């Protein structure tokens, strides 16, 4: 019984630590993601006074994750940009360990 309690406490600690780490990653990348979406939105909307807001955010796991090959976690933000009577939504990806982000359309369209 005591060993089971210790295991449960250990698992709980690991889960809480992972959540804190993901939250820290999302917080650390958020400003860069906002600036990336806002820059693209100002251009796409032809509106220098546009504003941006976070609609959602999460950490996505790599598509490939095995003992031999592993991808990179990414912070993923959905950001709405509005200005000059127009609105656009962007999906912004920021790789863990990277200094920049990429803003794409949520529908997967390439312009």
C-alpha cells in the first residue's frame, strides 16, 4: 500500500511538472507569436493599425516520437487579427528551442 501511494505521488508530480513546463513554453513564445501574426495580418489586411488577440494556445507533440527518432514540440497559437473593418485568423507555430514563429492560415491555404 505504501509503495502504491509513493508511485501515485511520483506520477502526480511528473504530470504537474510537465504541465508547468508546457505553460512556461507557451508563455515564453506568446509575444513572438503575437508579433508574427500581427505583422502578417497588417500586410494581408493592408491595415497598419490592426490589432491581434490570442484565441487559443496549446503545445503540440511531434508526429514522430520513438526511441530512435523524435520530432520537436511546438507551441501552437490561434490568433485573430482585426483592423480596417476586416478580420483574419492565423495558426502560428513556434518550435521548441527556436527563436522565430510561422503564421499560416488555419484552413491550410497558401497565398
